[in-house]
């Protein structure tokens, strides 16, 4: 997972949108002993900061001078690089990992700069599944390394009964002692496709279950498939 600390000259980052996605994975957990790893700065969070920094530089004085003017933006003329967030309602999704298969309700979603991330919950019985997802630009390997992308994305699936914690994405396994012959790269997003409007994503990934990993019973990744569609935009 990408960690960045960026200070914008003479700028105060905008307050987070209440429809934004929490990328620190700090959502409520039902179990008392849920394994947790805090992620310091994700790819989408980085892009939000870069967006805030975008107005810095030679145009700063002009921007400040214009703050007292009446907004003259023509009706319907919206900024093209603003994040697309949901305006209420829910989206749909699906996750399948081995024998585990659940239909999902996507509760929060954020799409911007060729990335998409969000949270979802199960609508199947038992309805105790929480999912978080982040997918980065599909062409990140061809981009300038200074952008900081190092993987396709991450997925996390928490189940309370049975007690399971599935994860995908190399950064999720870098700090664990893995079985012989298995590397963090083996737990990658193997394929994914973000829609042209940035509001849905489908694909396949190699998952690892952390309880089995720590218990010494996991010998190889498990293939899973997924699909997520964001709630309607405003």
C-alpha cells in the first residue's frame, strides 16, 4: 500500500466529503479479536491530496483574488476532475472465494483519476460479510514511477460466522511469514476492468485467509472473483 506525506504550499486541504471512502480500513468489526492492519495513506487518498494541491503555484494569487467574486459558473458546467461520489442509495456487487459466495450491497463508493474504491456488505444469509476494495489505474505500470503506484489494488472480506478474513493484494501480505514457495506477489489482483464511467469494476484475484495463514494451514492462494457497482451519482 502506498504511503505518502504531501504538504501543499499555502493550501488547506478540503474537508472530506461525507460520501467519501474510508481507506484506512477502520470500519466497525463485530469480533473481539479481529486482526487489523492500519494502512497509512492509500492510492485514492494520495490522489485526493494531489487534487487539493492542483491549484497551487502561479495561479494561487489569482485564485485568492477571485474568492470574493460571485460564482459565475454556467449552469451544468461542472469540474471534470472532481471525484464522483454517490448521492445516496446503494450499489450492487458480488464476491466469490472458493466456497464462499455472497451478493453485496455497495454502501459507499469513490471514483476519480482512473481509480475506484468503496465498501460493501452482504445481502445473503448469513448477512455478516463486510467488504472493502480499492483499484488503481489499469495502466499504472506504464505511468511515471513518481506517481507511486505499486500494485493493481487491494480487497478485504471479513466474515464473522464462520470467522474468516480474506485479503488480496501484495501489500496485504508483505509483513507475514508466508509458506515455502509462496510470495506476497502471489496474492495479486490477477485481472480487473474499470468501466469507462468509473462507476463499476469486475475481475479476479488470488486471496489468502489470514487465520489459516497464521495457523499454518494455508499452503497456497485461493482464486476469487468480484464485481462492484457504485450507488447512483447525484
